[in-house]
């Protein structure tokens, strides 16, 4: 990347900063974790100058908090936790990495690196950035999954046997087929219960559909 290829980023101090890791985790019971290494990369074709700041400078020792990185190179910054006490467990701090064009004083890029001290390395910790289960998108997905599960349960209950409505429709169709057809004279039933052939055909058709539903449940 050439210095003048995107002057707007330089003017706004938004030049991308490449650093790993993006978070520092210290463990009180693990002395090896009390020393962390930040690796800063310079993918640009000009030399960078860097400076590391901290929200709690008394708690940490930063070896070579200022320096330069040649073009296409990287540098390791050693950070030691100097206040590993019970009272400090759970505390969250932040480091800020500012970068400058070599020989200039204006910040052209910056990156914040959170840091936390945990009591034990055996405890599973999920940072806010990684805790997708708490994100709005994840909560919405979980609600949809829950609703889908409830729907499947409802379907399962419905399929455990024919519903009362299905049974009622089937009985109604059977009764309709048993009623006298229009034109029969030997029936003692009133005339309004006489059904036409078309009406009985419709009843038979519906009964067939309902029977299929009952057989599938």
C-alpha cells in the first residue's frame, strides 16, 4: 500500500492496524500467562512508528512501549501483568496501540486491545465479542427455533389421533349418506331431510378425504 493511495484514511487517522491477538487474557493461577506478547504487523511500504498506552499503566509492564516497524515487517511487544492479586481478579483494562508515520506526530491509526485477569485457566470464559448466544441475532434465532419446536410438538400432538372436528365431519358425512335420496316415497322422514344425488356425492367425496386424514394420523 502506498502512502498516497488513500490519503483520506491517513487524514482521518483510520489507517487499519494489524495486531494479534486482539485480546489479552491473564490467569491468576498460571504464571506463564502473566507474560503476553502482542505482535504488530506493518504491511505498508513505509516505516511505522508505534506507541502503546494503557488505562491502568501501574498494573502492567510494557517492554518497548514505543518503537518503529519497517515496511513489510512485524514486531513483538511484551506485556507483563504486575498486579496479580485477588482484588484484581475480574478487572478489565484496555491497551491502545497508536501508529504514526515515521517522523510524524499525527496518529494515522489506532487499535484497542482489551485485557482481563481471570482466576483460573481451567474456567471457560466467553468474551462479550464471542458470546454469540447473547447477541440480538442469536436470541432471535433461538426464539425462532423454540417456536418451531413448539409447532412441531403441536403437530405431533395433533397426529397422535384424529381431532374432534375430523371425527364430527366424518360422522356428518355418514349420516348424510344414510338419509333418503330425493324421490324416495317409502320414507317416513320429513321432506327437508331428503338429499339430492349430487349432495350425497359431495358427502361421499368429503368422507373419503376425511378417511384418508384419519388413516394418516
